[in-house]
């Protein structure tokens, strides 16, 4: 019997999704850095992605890149480096996204010490208001970076649709291209990478509206869930069920819909409300809010309904389910990005790669 609760990863479907996204990128002369953070950089999962033909692997956490050190493919650190961890950044990342010259100076010293050249992609904030220098400061900062030893200014990049929800467009990515040209002219160099964002930029490829100079993307969600994140649409020919969550029934009983007694607050201090559907068949699954926000799980059997959860228990109405269940049976769920992130991060969830 397989152990529950677990998340199953279908590596064939994952490789397939990767091939589709890589293909879309290649058609537009774009390199792809597959983002591994949502699954905490688990090596077996990353390997399926490497087989799908990506150009590099990318993660926001240096701890995850460490787990991938044995894979012979360039590694990109997505989150701006912490000064307290520069030695690891230089050791485990070939490339990092940066916006602070003080940090890049520290990387420069460490790269020289480790006898390495570390590649920098300078982040430009195009309005999403997360990381990046302002567009008007880009040329000045590039000039500072170019003076440093042990550092290669590999390119520039931007991140959108994360904090501010700003959607990538011909206009804002056009501005990124323009900034690249400004830097190239000013210093008479060629930037190797113009990195035009994450899974929210994929729709521009589908519409053939990606500015020509953009030659690099950093898709995560598009590969693992087969969805683009500007409009939440499914990407053609991809699977949405690479990952499946499986929980086990630990109690199965018929109970009424409304609790008995004076109702105060639930385990989290919220006052619950209930709909009276009469007596229902209710399954308790051994998983809870310590592992996942259960609202982000979707039973594969659409006739089931998640009623609620406490820290360790999730209650599901299975009265109308397609088949008869018994205690000890498994129930399967689809996941969205939020659920996947939490389940992968929970040490209580077993991760099974098939
Ligand atoms: C998380 C992240 C990505 C990947 O985002 P998706 O929406 O999963 O494609 C790309 N770039 C940066 C800088 C990130 O932090």
C-alpha cells in the first residue's frame, strides 16, 4: 500500500509539458530557464525537466540550487542574493539576478577569491514594483558592474505579474529591449541575455507579440501546471495534472450538516457558517491546514465537496461520489499553484515521482 498523504509527480507528463514550453520558446529564438522553486528543487523532478530540453535551471533559493549541483546544466539564482550567503551564491549559481551594486561588489570579491567568473543579469523594474533598478538608472548601474573583476554582465531582465500584477506587453517588454540597446550602444558590448519574465509572458509567444530582442524567459508554472499566468489560461497540448495529491480516509460516517450546540469559533478563531443539506456521507482525510489551504485542492471526482479543515483533518462530503468508498481508501485531488507550493514544502507530505 502506498503511503498517504502523498503528492505524485508524473515525470512523463512533466517532460512533455517542458518540451511544449521549450518548443514555444525556441520558435521565437528564446532560451528557457525552468523554475524549480515550487517543488523545492527536488532533483528527480528537475531531471525530468532537464530531459525536456531547457537551457538552464532556475530557483529563488540557494538551498534548492545546492540540491541540483550534480546536474550538468547552468543554474540561475532568481531571488536577489543575500550578502550573508555570497560564498554559496558564487559556488552553486552560475548566474544571478541582481539590482544592488553593493551586493554585486561583494559577489565580485568572492568570485575572484573562488577563481570564477559569476554572471549577472541586472533586473529592471518596469512597474510591477518588486525587484529591479529604475529604467533611468539602468545604464549607470551597468557601467558600475562592467568595472568589476570576476563579474560578467550577462544581460538584463525584468519580472512582472508578481507583486503588482502588471501584465507583460509589447510596450513594457519593448522598453526592456530599448534599455538593452541603450546599454549595448553606450558601452559597445553585446548583452547575451534579455530576460523577459516568467509564465505570464508566455501568452505573448502564443500571440506572436514578443518583442524581437527578448531572448530568454523563466517559466515555472507554465511547465509544472501547463497554465500561463497573465490570464490563467491553459497552454495548448499541455497536461494540467502532472501533480496529484492523494489523501487517505480515516473516518467515514453519515452525519448531519449543522453542528449541534451553541456555535462559537473554529480552530482558527473564525466563526463558521453551515448550509443544511440534511444527513450526508462525510469522509475525514488525514491532511490539514498545517499542510495546505484545502480550498486550493480540487477533488478529481467533481461530485465531492470539501466542507472544511482544521490543522490535521479535512472533511469531505462524498454522498454523491462516483464510487463507494471505505475507510482506508484514497481520495485524489488536483492542485493549483498555491496548493502545490504548500504541499511540496510540507515535510509531512510524501513526494513520489513516477
Ligand atoms: C518565481 C519566479 C519565476 C517563475 O514564475 P512562474 O510564474 O512560476 O513562471 C520567474 N522569475 C522570477 C524572478 C521568479 O521569482
